[in-house]
C-alpha cells in the first residue's frame, strides 16, 4: 500500500499519522510473512546469515529501506552486480535457468533500490518482450519494488527524486529491440535475452557509456534455456561460468547465476500449484523451464545429455592399460574436428581432448594432431587407427 504525494497533501496531520501507522503495520505483517516463506528453517537468523555471506551492510540497507527481502540466490545476484563497481570486476551479469526463481524481481530491485540510489542521475534501460501479460507483470513488479521509494512511474519511465531514471523499453521483434541501440545508458537490463541474436545483444551493449564518476557501465540480463539465442547465450555465459567454477581459464568480465524455482521459496509457499504446472510440461520444455537445463536444445541429437553426468575433471594422464584412438570429422569450410578417446577396463569411454580447425591446410592439422598426442605421451604408432 502506498499514497501519492497529492494524496498526502490532502490529509490533515492527524489523519496522515494514522494512515502511516496503518501502512507500517500492514507492511510489517507482510514482511514477516515473506521472511517466514523465504527462510522457513531459520527465519530472521537465516536471513541475516545469508546477507552476511553475500552483501555488505550498506547494500543490504538499500533493499531493507524499501522493505524488500531477497532470497539467497537473489542475494548472490546482487553481490555479483555490486562487484561491477570494482576496477577489474565484471560488466555483464546473467541470471537464468528454470522459470520462477525471481529473476525479474531481483534485477529490477538491484537497479532501482541500489544502483539508482547510489548514483544520482543514473540512466537505465530496462528492455523486455512486449505483450499484455508482460505489461501486467511489469506493473506488478514496479509496484512491488518501488512502493516505499518515492519514485514515480510516468510515460514508461521510473523517475527517482535524485534524478536517476529507468526507461522501460519493449520489443516484439529484434528490429524493435535495436531501436534502442546507439543511445547512451549507464546500465542496461535485458529480459528474455535468448529471444535476441548475439549480434543484436552486442549492438545493444555498445550503448553502454557513462559520464558518472565512480560508475562502471554494466549489463544485467535474465533468461531461460531454449529460444533463438540459446546456443550463443549458453556459450557466452553458462559455459564460461562452468569454466570459472572448475578453475579453468574463463572470461572474467562475465558472471552467470544459475537458479531454479526451488530457489524461490516464497513463490512455492504462496503458489504451490506453480511447481505442478512446470512438472506438467514434457520433453525439452520440461528440462528447460522446470530444471533450467542448458544442455538441451529442441531437436538436438543427444537428447539425454546432462552436464553434471557427462562432464568430468580433465584427464591429464591416460593409464597405459587403456585403449586409445582418434576420431575425425573432416571439414574445410566447415569445422574439422579431431577428438582423442580412451576406454578403461570397465568399458567406460572418455573423450579426453579435441582440436578444431577451419580453412586450415592439412599439413597444419597433421602437425597439431601430433602435438595433441604428445601432450599425453603418445605417438601415432601407438594408435590402432583413426575413425572418420
């Protein structure tokens, strides 16, 4: 519940004090209920512990001042967003996976309650897919996040007292999304990012520029698996985050937060039927929207592929008693792929390594194959042959 400045002016002092007390009592009851849902095993103590794990005091205060309670995965996103302030921090933060983890809420809350409050005059583009349902969801989102901020929502802009603003942009086609490219924004938020091509995404990123001292331009995005941009998004964000978690070389300017509906305990507590709706899906949509499975793509050959099952730590040395061979899919204009395989005594087959070339002379490929084998103490004569 919130009162507009005009309504406030029309109340006499006594009525206004009475109204404030009623609002505070209602919000306190609502906040306690949300806290109990979000942290059912520990209540406020669990919430305080989660805050201490992810964010600093002034960051938490900005959310709590607006009476917003974040759940653990949302706190993890907020911490990643704040890390963009650091000179060597990231500048692209993705939040994706299954439907329902509270992605839209936290990216909007981070921009509105923290970023826009810390840097007066910040200009934010919030870009999302258009539609009647999306419009209603956006209005609900703005109302939920901003009811205690003094912000105004006028003519598709959220305006704050300190002159910061969030421009609400909509697109139905990629061409419409590109209408926002070329303008200047301090922060860009893109919802349903896999609805865009990588080319369009990069074009929008070029609009990130700033004249605000201390602020580093950045982009937050949310999405689910599937969609036209599934493959490029997975490579840019999901695979990169997997490399980071494994301690491999990765692009440190990007972070990705994975979440599922289980990470939104408030939603499950208040709308238990939503989980059943997700589980009623079948095939690729079930894996994508219920479980946030980035290794599924409609029409993909390996429909049973699962990252956690089929990817292991790198094999640095191949035991002498394992069978070893190469496979090759030849190409010149298309990719030429060579893979090194090994089979242990239990019959388990491992793809140990691979090299890829495109528009490359055969002599260069042959030299690289010898180098690949040498990394594992092997020579061509040690192999029974090459499968092609």
